[in-house]
């Protein structure tokens, strides 16, 4: 173990009330909510990367309310109760984000959300049949008589090709993920949270009334409570948890003066998602073309998925409009056998708040509330 000075031992490496592992959305919101309950707590966040490593700053910048075909798919897979419980969490989380941060601060774009369909798609048949029922179910959550409404008349103005129908919601939006993380980081640091980067946790154990956290650079930390917010990377510390890493790949085009697309869009149950970023086009997804290959924590892009995304642009989004790709990236999401987040006590004074299923932007504020309540008991 590196030799530490008395000054370091009594400041940076002093025993903490809470150590949080992971400085993404969930870790930062959890630190914020913990300090709101008890401002005197000493909290340190340990982050394995230079900046948050996972999906928080490597996504497509969607607020993550959801699309109608995705919700109907979830109803079929998990049932009504869990589906609408999750929608409620997402909606409450989005309301919280906009209470804490001004739209300008995080580049929140309230241009609305849309889902595109083709006539012969099973998704469209299901949505067309169940739209009224879906809106009735959502009204108690959103307060809107029509959370989703048909918007076929707006298709032509977007310049699409090969889409026959479109559903609109006012509740989806775009935001700048990096600015949201940075705003959260500044807020918790101003409240006294210490954030240490390039520190990877390899194991933890209980010693007397404390949790000892060992790291790969041989620095040990000590805390009264430990909270794991490591999402897709949680299996490295909790190998039995129901977590499957899923890579989400994204690309961004050059500036396109004639770009007509404005807002956030989904297609094929949310497996494709695209939006404008000014007059550039951002597109992510396509992992349904290679499910097994995309169940990985390797944070790279692949020719297969990137080619699929470019083909999608040429076919549907920018037909006969030349474009080039200026940026490519990927982020690692945490999926599992169901979509509900895992928020629970692992052991005495050890907790986890993980598996956001690609919806961490919206879910993080509310799951942070849940885990803070657990940690109080």
C-alpha cells in the first residue's frame, strides 16, 4: 500500500460516513439526496474512470420518458403493474431533473418525442389498436388526457422516407448528458462531497462496524456505509446479480443545412433512436441486429452496427442527402431479466442501486430517493 502522509490520512483518505462507487447519474443523485437528508455526512465517490465510465455521458441525450410500442412491449413481457410503475418512476424523475436544473443549464430541448412506424409493422398494428387504452392508463401518471397522439400530418415536414405513421408525446425531450452530469457534480462538490477518479474498487468486506473498500491501486478506504452505483459493471463486485451489460452505439453526422428533423424519435420499440443536435443528426441503437455481440462491457464501436446505422440514415432519415460521420461512440447499459431497477441492501450497511435498463437519465433521481430511504433504516 502506498505510504500516506498524516495530512492525506486525515483528509482524502479519512473514514467516511458513506462511500459511493460510481459517479454517473445514480451515484451523483444519491450523494445529493443523502446530503439533503443529513448535510453533516462525510461522503466520498470513487470513480474508476477519469470521468464517469458507463452510459451517463455516453448515451444519445434522451430524457427517456418512453415510446408507445416500447410500453406495449413491456406490458406483454412484464405485465401492466410493473410497466406503469416504471413509467411513473421515469415521469417523476424527469420532473425532478427540471426542478433542480434550468433547461438552459442542461440544454433541455422540449421539442417533443415521436415514434415512427411502417404500415405493415406489428408494432403499428398494436399501437393503433391500443392507443386509447394506453392513454387511459397513463392519465393517472401524467395528468394528460392524451399522453400519446397521432401525428401523421407531421411526417412530410421531417423529410423522412419509408415511414407511414407517427405518434407524438410532449413528455419526451432531449438534453445534454455531459452538462447534466457536470451540473450534478458541481452541486454535490459544493455540498462537500469528495469525488476521486481513476480508482477502481476490487473488493469490500466488513471489519468491526466499518466497511473496508480495497482498490486496484492498493489504496484502502473505510466507511460506515457503502453504496454501489456501478450499473453494468456491478457483476465484477456482485457476480450473482441479474445484470447483463448491453452496449449502445451512437454516431453523429456533420452539419446539414437542409436538416428538417426536429425533436427526439424512436423506431422499432426503441431499438433505433435519433434526434437533431442543432443541424446535425444523432442516431443510436441497432443492437437488436447483434444481441449476443452487444452484451459486452467493451466500450468500442463495431463496423457491423455502425454500418447498420448509416444504412438506416440513408434509407429513412436523409434520403438523397449527402452526409458524413464526424463522431462515433458507445456506452454500456445494464439490462436483466426485467426492467425494474435493483435497489436493495446487499449486506449490513452495503447497498446497491443498479440496472437502469437504458433509462438512467429519468430513473436516477427517483431510485436515489429509494436507496436513501433504505440507508436510513
